[in-house]
């Protein structure tokens, strides 16, 4: 391809990327805000410069690689926009962010074609590390860290009692909070491991082992960090350890671990000849996909660039129109559900400002009431009504919405309960037990998308996506039934549900609860 053509392609790529950056600025802004607000993802500010540096390393190969617009890029852009629409509509922010970032390699593919995009596959894929991901791993990482810390204390003969995420020693008590999960160790180790493996090793086996080492070792070392902090607190009678010094120690400890990993990894570093040999064998066996039918001519190939740009620009416009229709349809969501009149020995519902309720916010409408049993005991019912996903603004499944607001309560003990109903059907709920304002609560919780009851937040997201595509549902709701966690709590909840079986089983739908 001639020089002027390549400069023209570079200008076109800049224009397409500018359109993407402007049209999806809200999504990119959420990425940057997470870099600034969460230390676990502060490395994100370096991802773009590192990716550009990796492209610079390939400048000679780029100059020798033919470039031409490709319809594959326009097709990839359609996939990215579709993924963004579903993620935005269902409120899966991390998936929305991934979709927006993936539009960058899709734009490169549309403008420069398959060969250039293949050559830049790693630098373009490295951009995905700019997305703040991994929050779903926090409970598991907390568990591993607490296990290692407790095991170390027992091994060294320190008396220790552990209750869930709370660790007690004679000198004091500690909690393995979310900030102590080691997510920053995991994510930063993964990023550094992938980059180090790419730059140091030519074969995929060495690269894979390197990445595994950079992921597993920091996770294990975070448990050791917790052990050392508790040990220091024990030896100094709590004068050192639990204060701000544990943050400084944690960061210093991670830096030492990474330098040790780099130093150990140098032992197996491949030579320049091995890299050249590996690149040659890959190039020799590489099969470049052909352009789609109908894109053979130069004119039609160049049309892929504006097509990709138009597709990218259309995504937010379509979603804004869809969300406006949803908000208009659900201007009054109140009549959708009602709480039934008390029956079967239950009195209510009554309004009590002190009644227990889950930590959910942003609902279009709420129904809350307390029921008193004839033999004593109270049950608190809460129903929050939302639009599907984010179509009406606030979303039901979000990090801030949880049953218990406290740190330990957010990781409450959870089991699945199946309760046979009088009509032969079955009510399936998630049973949670946690602390709120000093009292233990036993809570049954489930979700309803349209008319379908669901337990898992992931299942809710899947059904939200289906509802957005099929327009099969406009609303969803979260339902909780709670009571004080005394020895009779489970039977109390069962008695309330069976006394109002039809209404409860229908998710407190107005048509089932109004006689």
C-alpha cells in the first residue's frame, strides 16, 4: 500500500476512534473513575501508554505489513455494539466497559484490515486490562486469605478463634474485610504476569506457566500478609499491626513479591533468536482469513470504514430511545404489586418505621409491611419494583443493593430452601442469616423478572437480556421476607408463606393478592 494511503487510513482511524470516545464517553468515564477511586484498579491509567509502547515495538513489522479496510471490522463492530446494548440494558457495567474497549480493535480491523490487526493482536488485547474487573472474585479471595491467615496462626501456636471472616486472638479481634481480599494483588499480578510473559518468553507453555505463577503467588502471599499483620499485633499487644501501618506493609510486601517474581523469571528468559524463530514459525503457519463476499472491490472495501463508524454511533442513540419508551410505560409502577391482608392467624400489614428491610434503593415503587402472628412473632415483608435492567435508571442488581448493609452481613450464610405449596407447586428461595443493627435476622429472598421467579443475580441478568431482546417483560422485583433469627424463625416464615400461599408464590402480584 502506498504512503499516502497509509496516512489516510491513520486519519480515518483517528476519526472513528474519536467518534467512539465521544459517543461512549459515559462508559469510558466509569472506567477512569474506578481507576481514581479504587486502589485495586489504579494500574489502569498505565494500560493505554503500555499498549502504545507495544505497538511502537512493532513499528518495523507494521511498515512492511499490507493494510486495507476490511468488512470484518464492520461485522466486529456490530457485535461490540450489540454486546454494549445488552450490557447497558441489563446493568452489567463490567461487560459494558469491555464492549466499549473492544470497539477499539474492531475499529483497527475495519480501517487497517486483518493482517495489521493480527500483528497487533497482543497490544490491542492488552487494552482490556484497562477495564476494572474481578469484583465477583472478592468473596472467594477473602475466604482463601482468611484460611491461610488462620492456618498460619494455628501453626505457630497462637490461640485463634475464627467465625466466618472474623479472627479472634487473645490480643484482639480482626476482620478480613473486602479491602483485605487481595483483589489488588490478584489483578495487578495478572496484568504484570501477562506483560512479563509476553516480553520474556517465546513459547506459549512458558507464558502460560508464568501467568499462573503471577496470579497464584500473590493470592497466597495475601494470606501470608494477613498472618504477619495479626502476628505483629499479637507480639506487640496491638501497638502495631491494625493501624495504617498495615496498608504500608501490604504495598511494600507486594512490591517485594513482584521483584522476586521478575528475578526468578529471568532464569528461563528466552533469547532473541528464540523469539525470531517463534515469530517465523507462527508467520509461516498463519492463515489469513479472506474478505467476505461482496467486498472484493476497492470501493466496497473502503465502505467498511464509514459503516463501522455509523454502527458505533447508533448504539447509544438506540438505547436512549428504548429507555425513554420504558420510562414512559412505567410512569406509575405502584399498582403492579400489593401486600395481602393478614390471614390464617396473621394480622397486618402494618407500617412500622423500625421494621427490618433490605439495603435496596432506587426502586420505582416499594411495598413494605409487618405481620404479627397470633401466638407472637413478627414477619417483615419488602417488595421493590424496578424496570428491567437499567431501562428506567437505577438497577436492581448492583453492588450497592444487598440484603444486609454491614460488611460481614454482605457475606451472610446462604442456603437454598424449597417449600412445598398447597397447590402442589414449590416455592424456592434463598435463605440468608446475618446481623443488622445488633440483631440476627433470618431472611428469605428471591427475584422476579416479568412473572419468572429467580434466585441467582446471574440468572436475573440473563433473563434481563432475554427480556430486552424479546420485549417480553418490562419490570422486575426483589422480594424479602424476614424475621428475628431465634429458634422458631424458620417455622415462622413457613407459616406466613403457607397462610398467604397464592399471593407469595405469585411474587405479590396484584392480580393474585387482591380477592
